[in-house]
């Protein structure tokens, strides 16, 4: 089976995570920087930690790729090439095709 990294892009609140959850089902991981800010079921955003949140999300993707998971979903704003670059680099390194939505 082909390995694919799906990158869902869009403005905050546009439905990226919802779409990723629907596409991934229960079989594939969905990685979001927002998950870093979840504490006891509540979203506790702290802009000072945004860089750490994205690094955490990228590490989650790398771990999934190292495990050979066939489909991985990323749902972040991903509005700039700089934000996308780490994911494209990971995909190339681990043999994943990229589909950006």
C-alpha cells in the first residue's frame, strides 16, 4: 500500500480537524498543533508555546512515519511554505507521497 501524508490547510475554524478526523477514521492518526494545548479536555492556548506545539506535532508525524503507518493526517493552518517545508522533508525522507487539501 502506498504511504500518504495528507496535509489539510486553512484558516482557524475552517474545519480542517473535522475533515481530517472523518477521513482518518479510527485507523489513522490525525496530528494537530492544537492538540498540544489540550488540558483535561479543555483548549488552553498559549501563544508563547506555539513553536513547541508545532515541534510536538512534527515529532508525532515522524513517529508515525517511522512506524510505517500508511496514511497520516496533519491539520494545521499551514499557510506558508515555511510551515509546510518540514512535512515535505519528512515525507521525502520516509517515502511518503503528499496530498495537500
